[in-house]
């Protein structure tokens, strides 16, 4: 019993650390465009993002349920606590590595890949995966950037038509003001999806440890803890990734910055409403690419986009292999 309690507490602590890291790793998603266009100062943008992330994290819980039950069956998971601990540790390591190098990789890919990798290592078979749910998650992860790109392209195409004859100076000023709203919306939507993943991990651990015996709904203390960790992490900020997302994809102006924020927020909201976890990093970057392509294809720095895509592709398998390795090490040590 003491052994179970220690590992469960460790999972809770590391899950909150993951949420904290996720907050500063993905801060750029919410504030990069607003900072790049000087609609908000960096400090104001980070503070706004932290508050809205916290509120968003408390508003939705459907994604948490998906993480808890749709990758593996928590009620049938063998050596489940070690699996969950290995998964969260591997996801943290990958997030820190990509943050250090300023690569806007996906925390969602890292966590989902890690859960799958650790579970497969424990079972010695792919049969441990909940195939229907897992494949559904993977499809959404792959399709959501494409949707975000298309939404960004369409929204900015509409903006160009509507404001074709508008005064540029006045339009930029109005769009900077509008970006305060879109940055807030973006941060709120980020909280509705990303913070749910740690809630799902903690709930998964509580079920495996027989602490939570009915349902997959996160308990209140889990919701508040994860929301607070995400908000604090966001307050720390992630300036290396802000530089990549905010300036290395395209030159962002107030109008296309607002369009990109609105596009990604809408995509994330739809996914959260349908209980689908997705990568906010993918969605935001793809929205900017869509807006940039609508504005001027040659103005998009496709080399940066290519580097992002490579990172997106390798994150899932690398995090799965890393989690499997961590699982084997923990199995020897514990």
C-alpha cells in the first residue's frame, strides 16, 4: 500500500510539473502574434495568457476523459502506475529538450506517444492499446493542422476583401485592439485543451491505484491543481518559441495576426467541445501558415515550416521509445 501511495503521489507531482512546463512551452501559442505586432507588451501578454489559460482549464473536462480511457483501458492496465509514471517522465524530458532548442513541438504528441510506448513496453504487445480511441486521437492530431491551415486561409481571404479599401494606419490600429480579444480567446482555448491532458494522466493514476473507483471525470482538486500549474507555467513564458512562432514563419502584421489567432482558437474550441485532444502548437503554427499563404505565399518562410513538420512527425515515435526505455529502467529500480 505504501508503494502504491508513493508512486501515485510521484505521478501527481510530475503531472503538475508537466502542466507547468506545458504552460511555458506553449505560451507562444497564445501571445506570439500579439507580441510580434506590438498589440500587447510581452509582460501584459504573458499575464493575460496565464489568467485565461487558468479559466479555460477549469471550464472543460472532456479532453481529460479521452486521455484517461481512449489510449489504454485504465481498468485493465498491468503494472499501471509504473506505466503512467514512465509516460509522464518521458513527456517532460522531450518537452524540455524541444524548449531548450526553441522548437515548437507538440506536448500532446509527446504525452500520447509516451502513454502508448510505456503501455506497450509493459505488456510486450500492441494489443494493450485501445485501438478505436487511439486511432481516433491520431487522426485528429494529423487532421487538425490541415483544418487550421484552411480556416486561416479562408478567414484572412475574407479580411482582405472586407478591408480592401480601408485606411492602412487606422486598420492596423483597430486590429491591434482586436488582437487583445483574439489573444485572450486563444489563451482560453489553450486552457480548454492542453491542461486537460495532465488531468487525464492524474485521473488515470488514481483509477489504477483504486483511489478513484467510478467514472473518469477528474476530481475538483485535480482540476484546480492542473489549472493553477498551467497558469503559473504560462506566466513564466517561453521566449525562444515565441521567436520561432512569432517571427520565423512570416512577417506578422495586426490584421493577419488577429486572423491567425481567431483561426486557431476556433479550431481548438471545436476540438475541445468534441473531447478531442490536439496539439495547440500545430494548430497555431498551421493557422499562421494558412494566413501567410492567403496573404502572400512567397512571404512565408517555408524552411521554418519544414523544420516544424519534421519535429511534429518524429515526436510521437521518439516519445514512445523514450517512454518504453524509462519504463524498463523504472521496472528495474522500483
